[in-house]
């Protein structure tokens, strides 16, 4: 009887912990999701492609995009208020393009 009780406790304990933090072999845990090291990376609980960086909770690609504090623009753009504008084509005047 005692052996059956211990077995039930083990099964309940394993099912509650392993479901929340088990990844396939070769993957690692990030937040509540599994990711593939070498292909993806975990930055502050956000999963990005390996060549990307984090900007305000979103992933961006350096060399293609730039992070200006909280806004992501294309590499040839700059922020104007909450949007991006093309340098040399548009002007930002008091946050109006």
C-alpha cells in the first residue's frame, strides 16, 4: 500500500514538472518555449533567430534594421515620432513627415 502511494506521488510530481520544462534533445528552454541553439537564441525570455538582436521586446536584424531605443527602422531609415522615414528622401519636422 505504501509503495503504491509513493508511486502515485512520483507520477504526479513528474507529470507536473516535466511538462512545463522538458525540451527535445538538442533544444533549450526559454520562458515557456523550447528553442534551437545555434539557430535561435534566447534574449531576456524572447526567442530570436541567431543573427538577430532584441529591441523593445522585438527581434531585429543588424545590418538590415536598426534599433533606436524603442523603434526598429530599416537600415537606411531613422525614426520620426513613432514611425520611420527615409533619409535623403523625406524630412522629419517636429515629428511630421
